[in-house]
């Protein structure tokens, strides 16, 4: 089984599509996302939908955590 890890998508749907197409062409059977799906670019919903449709497991990056309402540790005085 070939697997790949992606991260730091930051809402860049065009780049995500290009990377996933390349992984498809390489015969990658399993993809994992190491976080930061959101941030910077505006196509967050499209990126999340693509990852869900492909059943790509993700962990939360710091940008994801912030957008989910967790904020940064400095915001809580920690």
C-alpha cells in the first residue's frame, strides 16, 4: 500500500486539487492530512468537502484550532 501525507492546504483548493491529482497518478491508495486545512485562501469549504468526499483523515493544525474557536494559547493568557 502506498500512502501520502499532506498538510498546510490553507484553503487553497486549486493547489489541493493539483496535489490530489498527482497522488492519484502515482497510485497512492491512502492519504492523511496533518492539519491546517483553513487559513489564508478563501476556498475552505471546497477543501473540506474534497477531503471528506475522499475520506482523508485529518488532525487539527493551529489554524484549524483557531477557526474552530479554540484560539491561540496567548489569547487565554497561558
